[in-house]
C-alpha cells in the first residue's frame, strides 16, 4: 500500500515538473517574439532617422495575415552599385524589405508607421493602431508592431510594441 502511495506522489511530482517545463517554453517563445519585434522596430527607426529625406514618406500599414507589401511587388533595389534611387524608391524598397522580414519573423505580424499625437488610448488604457495626425509634420512619428503569440492569446486589436521615431 505504501508503495502505491509513493508512486502516486512521484507521478504527481513528475506531472508538476512537466507543466513547469511547458510553461517555461511558452514564456521563452513569447520573449523571443518580443525581442525580435524590438529588434525590427529599432532597425526601422534607425533607417528612418538616418535618412531624413524619406521621413515624409513614412506612412505604412502592413498586416501579414491579410495583405502583401503595399507596392504590389519587390521595389527597385537601392543597395550596392545600383543604389541610385529617389527618396520614393528608397522608401518603397525599405518598406518591402521590412514587411518581408516581419512576415518571416513574427507570427501574423502587423506593423504601422504613422504620425500620431496620441498612441495611447486613455479610456481603454491600451495602445491603439489608429493614427490621428495624418501627414502633419508637427506630430510624432511612431512604429506600431503587433503579432500573435504561439498560444494565440495576444490581442491583435492593439499593438504590443510602440516605438517613438521622432
């Protein structure tokens, strides 16, 4: 009888350890997605800050789940020896390259780059996708990123990462 009780206690302990391991894997996957999103947003912010001539063209909305890159196809490559692009071509090239990276690295990734005066919605206590400033140059430029976590629990109606560009 004591052996059966010992086996039951041991089985419960093993199940507890397995649940803990599964939970840690899920958390590690979410942290990885957050790290990738921060890396992608920082890279795009640096690209925009380093090229002031494309700041005015920085209106961009891409949802990997429902759309393809805005230009409809690969833009003119603006790197290397063939890198003689206009500001519009450079913005399109960066946009297409970045949307491809988002699609490859973030599950159901969505990004929006826009000028916004209030990225935080006070009534809902949450970030928001909408941008209210249009192309007004006095409003700040923001990068808004969202994705679906591996468990499908992330709310896609709000961005999960918002980064100020200028």
